[in-house]
C-alpha cells in the first residue's frame, strides 16, 4: 500500500484502477488514507482495524479532511471518539462467528454457506469496509453465468453472514449487498405435481425399494430431502422426531396408517437408517430419477397445495411443514398439540392417497 503526502493535485491526477480499491496512506498523518476506486475517491481515518469515514473527494476539500483526520487522531488516542469508529473484521471472521451458531440449520447448510463465501466469492480475506455495493453488484452479474438461482443464493449467503455479524456488533456497517435486485428464478421447476397417478406409475418403475419408499414418504409427509435421507429408526414412532431442522428447532411430525404402511416393509434391513445404502454415509443420497415427473422438492409443494385444497388452513399446513410463523402470535404464543396436527395430517394423507390411486380414466 503506497504512502505519500496526499495533495489535491495528486488525487486529481491519479490513475484509477479498473476494479477494486487502491489505498494511498498519507505520509504525515498516520491513519489518514484515500481509497481510490474506478469512479470514486473516499477519505478515511483508519487505525487498528477501525475506520471512520471522512467523506468523498473532492466534495470534501482536502485541507478540511486533513483537519478532521488530526482531530480524530487526537480524540481516538484519548478514548473520546470510540463510538464513531466502525468495526472492520474480515468476512472470514464473520463467517466463523456465523458457523458456530448452535441453532444453525444443519451441517449441510453450514458447508453451503462456507463454500459460497470462501470458494464462490473468494472474499474470506477481505475486510467488511473494503466491500462496496458496486463490488456486490458486479459479482452478482458475474455469477449470473452460473444461473440465476446460484447467483442469488451465493449473494444471499453473504448477506446472511454479514447481517448476523452486525447483530453481534452494531459498529459493523449495513451489508453492501442489501439492495441487490435478485434475478428472476423459474419457480415452475418445483411446481406441485398435479397428475399423481402418472407420477406414481413412474415411481413404481424404480428398481431400488428404498428409493421408491423415499419418494412415497416425501409425498405423504412434505419432509425436506435431507430430512428424508438422514432419517433414523430410533426417531420413528407414532411421529417422526427431528432434533434439528432447517428452521433451527426441534420438530415432531405425526404419522398415520398411510405412513406406517410405507415404512413397515423397510424394517429389518438396517438397524440405524430408514433408507440405507452402500455409500460412505450409510444412507441414500443420490435418488433423483429423471423419468419421475417434477423434483424432490416438488413433493413438498404438492403436500402443501393438496393440504390447502383439502380445507386445511394455510397456517396449519405450515406447521406440518415446520415453517416459521409469520406472525408474532404464531411465533411466541401458539403451540399446537400433536393430536391437533395429527388430525390435520390425516386429512392431507387421505386426500393424497385418493389422488394417487384415482383411475386415470375417471379424471
């Protein structure tokens, strides 16, 4: 990082970088620095990884900026102005704080966020005050070639990590990616499956009995793919117990006779896993069959849609899907009993069963 006495002549004539930031530290006032970017020059007082914004040049005259830097140096050395500084950790440090949260969704989600920051963005070593909204917009556009879903997900991961860090330290500035316009995503990929008779015929063609049963359980429970894959027998009784879910909390899902008929033929094959395999994890992981209509997540959408169409209130269907309530009352006060949800589950499974077994000619 070059050090030179900052003058108006120097800042006006400097060559601007095509991307990123070049810092020029003042040789006279320690901590006084100019951040030169493609279109802007910003003046800061920066000491001990804490930075105070002075202003944009030439909107702020250099002599006034130098005076402000001297004043800040005097006050910060005496502890008078600690409250005006901004924290400046690295993105990697924020990531580590986020990843040790005890209520984080799952290990799979943790690794996905870590991959987005460290591998996709390669921003783990950057400090928060070095990342600008322009950088986020440029990166979002660059990631577009990987598809709109991937681009949006990666930048949302950055926002998530950043916002958690800001909740822990209010001296961290607002996330620079907060104002991004997300690329439109095709929702039809995971649309509800309307012809369940045709869907069931394709599922029946699958040779692997565990894959067939996993598809059926996914349809009749609305569970997420990862929850189906890692399901263990000691968590299956009159309900399925999930100690930690995507929402970060425990979840009990009531089961009906329909579910038990799906699971009963699988008992005895493996002591631990409901859906075992010969892979390293011990349970199924690759059970996407391209000839089966829709996607695995389509089954969750189908469960929700059929539940509402069967007359179950959306809030109750959301509880069966382990969605977080959108209301304060739902979040803090409403704790529905399992028997209440069992009744709703019976209605949904009965309607699903009728649609799966319906004769195609009668439709």
